[in-house]
């Protein structure tokens, strides 16, 4: 297993997956080594309200 972290101790990669954080330190997106992209949306107080999977041009 291979993990890397940024200076704020957020995990930025995990076994080939790339993780991006928003300004609140919440996960904004994950790009997998298989080509899938997960995107996350949050409400004003920081609770996650939506998770989207985008792969091969298909949005779910």
C-alpha cells in the first residue's frame, strides 16, 4: 500500500488514486487509477450532500 500526505496531513494519494481537497479541508474529488472520478458537494455547514461518479462520460 502506498499513501502520501500534504503539509496539512490530508491524504493526497492512495494506491494510485489522487485526492483533492476544498478550502474547508473536505474531499472535493478523487481520481482513481482506473479512470473514474468521484466528485463531492457540501452544504454551507460542511455536510456532504452529493457524491457523483463520472466515468467514460457517464454521470451518475
